[in-house]
């Protein structure tokens, strides 16, 4: 399971050059989605005019499928006012654009959870457009048309104040969730240390050697600080195995040990 900081680091380079308020909103989006159990990757931020023209040529004068109707200067990406995203998969390196995926198992599509968080922060979503829907796309317009941006106009102070106020209000309301995430990460870090201590005491290697004596295993678990009495065997299973499997943090050799351990002592 990736930490929030690891998830944020993956998007860091793609946030360079964004308008400061869009940067704040994009960072908050990554935070909020993580808190909802849906880690995301920002796949695109600022796009130069040349990059936009090259993208526009795809499917027209260059090989590939058409992915945009916007020439250079005709996208909010060109002004640092837009971002694109994808779902970050559990391996921490692959991404998905599967809009029906429910990776956190809460009966709500992950994509729609991201969309809801984005809209709550003030983003306009490309999936709401009436033509050429752009489902991975979020943007802030600050009330400016693309023609106005091409003419050199900038977001007004009033528009920026309103945008940041909405972001701040939502982030403040969601602050309790982020505090819980920080607490959980601290628990996970401590538990990792305790599991490492247990592995060391039980001498679990790649070849998976097993304790043959019930009391020896119980004493090792006591020494590692995971249980306090022999009667706490259920805590050993629930707190170590079940929690770590659910969080995706379990060491395979450790799980193999407990499976063998349980079969031997019954």
C-alpha cells in the first residue's frame, strides 16, 4: 500500500507550470481521492502550444486515433488551467482509465468518486460536456473563454479569491478524513516494525523454516510485542494476518508460516 506522500510524488512533475490555484486544487484532489481509497495519478498538466498542435495532428496528419479537437491555444491545458488524471493501481506503477472499476469495493465506481471530489473543489469536468466528452479532464476557467486567454487576459483577483475560498472550505471540511489517514499510516509503520521483529525471531527466510513447537511460537510472538498471553492467539491471527491481508501489506512467507503453524497445532 502506497503512502500519501508516495502517491503525491508520482504526480509531482506533471504539476509543474500550473496556475497556482489550479496547483492547489490538483494537490487537494490527490489528497482527497487517497482519503477515499482511490489513489490517482495526474497524467497531464500544462501543455505547450507545440505539444497541443502535435496532439491535434494525431489521427489527422499523423498516425493514431483522434484524441482532441483543440489546436494549440484552444485548450485550457495551454494556460496551465487544466489537468488530466488516471486511476493508480495497487502495484503503484500501472494506471487505469476503466470508469467502471471499483477498486475500494464501496459499490461506487472509483472514477465517479474522483469526479465528485474534483467538482467539490471547483473543477469543471470534461465528462459533462455536450460534445466530445473528455472523461479524464478537469479545468478551471475563472470565467474566461479561450478567446480571452488567447488575447492575453488573466484570471481576475475576484475570480481567484472565489476559487481559493471554495477550495479552502472543502479542504477544511474534509480535514478529519486526512487526520485519520495520517494516523493509519503511523499504525501501519509501527506494525511493519513489529512484523519484522517477529520474522527475525522466528527465522523466516526465503526457504520458509517453521517453528515446530506451539509454546516457542507463542513466546516469539510475545517477545515481538504482538500478543501478551497464550490465550491471545486469536489476536495474533486477527491483528497480524487479517489486517495485513486487507491492507495488502502481508509478507507471503509470514502468511505461509501461520498457515503451517495453525495446521500443526490443531
